[in-house]
């Protein structure tokens, strides 16, 4: 019973398959095997429900990591998940499914992971140092929800403004519903329906210096293209976070093209990716991950990337 599943869009291209044996060795997991489950993007959730049913019924599967379908799995199969952690209840999404004492649990690991990756990129006091800077999340899906909850429930300091832009009004409505119970402590949250790269360009152009722009759309990996056009002008001294760690990533290329002229800090999703996988493996296999173990996890990943 050492199989772990990976719910994604096109899982066969994931670097996780090459790294998983190295991760398993670091975590002392004998004979652990990763199995991909490909699920489509879109509104038809029939296959998502079937995947959860199959996982729950298979005693050989310990659990699963979920990437692009965190919200969809809950929408499709919430009645099949026996228990949700408090964070998963707040998000109404799951990034980890795992079994304990005959029950299928769902957890949302990404709010904590989002904060860890963001601190690794910008430092702990970035928003205190740049009081007028904002965050623009291009994309309002699971990654945006995770960031939103991190800022509302865990962050030591917050930006003056968070803008979440998405092409789907239901995603924006979900983000707004998630945020509603919490105090913002001076952080203004704006939800923008944006259906084109040129509309996103205008949102980027409105930002103050040192603001953070995030590609949380999945474009560049799960979907082709970039959420902004080649005419985008990133904020002076801004920070650019491409959440994808692989793929063509034209958004990352657009940021690198302006790195010198706009004095940008640019990073991709590599560190976020490692936090995501280690935290889900911790739950699926019920193993402790100390800072020292995570450092070894990162070292093994970097050496075999």
C-alpha cells in the first residue's frame, strides 16, 4: 500500500516522476510509487468524481496530490471525502487526499506553502519596507485562494492592496466568499473580471513600484500563452512570480526581458513546487518533515532537476 496518486492535467510531463524516487529515499519510504491521473480542465466534473471514487476504493493507494483541480475535486466529490481539515473547509479545496483509520481526509496545504515560498522569495518584512506596493494575482483559482487565506490568516504583514483578476466570475465569487469572514486589517481586496491580455496589461500598469505580479492562471504550463501581452510594462522595482516551474512559461520570459530595465526580482514556482510535494507526501505517508528533512528534500531535488 505504497502508491501515491497525482491528479493533474498532463501528468506525464511532470518532473515529479523523476524526482519522486529521490524524495522517497530522503523520507525513508520503501517501494513508494507515484501514479499519474489525468483529468481535464473545464466544467464537466464526471471524471474527477470517478477518480476520487477509485482512489477511495483502492487499498493500494495511500492518497493523492492535486494540482490544477483543487476546487474541482471538492465540487465533484465532497460527499466522498469523509473529513476536511479546517483549512480545507475554509478554502473549500483540497491539495491532498489521504487515508487515516479507514477515512478519506482532504487538506489544503497551499496557504501555508504559499507563505513559505513568498517569504523565501521576498523576505518576511517586504510589505513593511514597501508600504505602497500591492499584489496582483492574475488568476483566481486555487493558488489565488491559497495566497488570499495566507494573507488573511497567517501573514505577519500584508500589502495595502490585493487585486485578484480572473476570466471566470465564479472563481472571483469563490475568492470573495472565502475572504468574507476575515478582517483585512487595512488590506483592500479588489476582484476584477478580466478577459484579455490587454485588460491584464492595464491592471499591471496601474500598480505602484515594488508591487508583486503573479501568474496564477496556469498559462504557460496547463494552457498555452501568457496572461499579459508583450506590451506589458511591469512595475519599477517590482517582483514577478511565475507559479509554473516548467513548461514554455512565456510570462517568465516577458519578465526576464524587463529584468534589467525595470529592476525586477523574478522567480518561478520551483520552491513552491517543493513545499507542495513535501507537505502532501508528509500527509499521505504520515511522516514528519523537519526543517532539516526539507533541506535534504530540496538538495535532492536540485541535484536531480
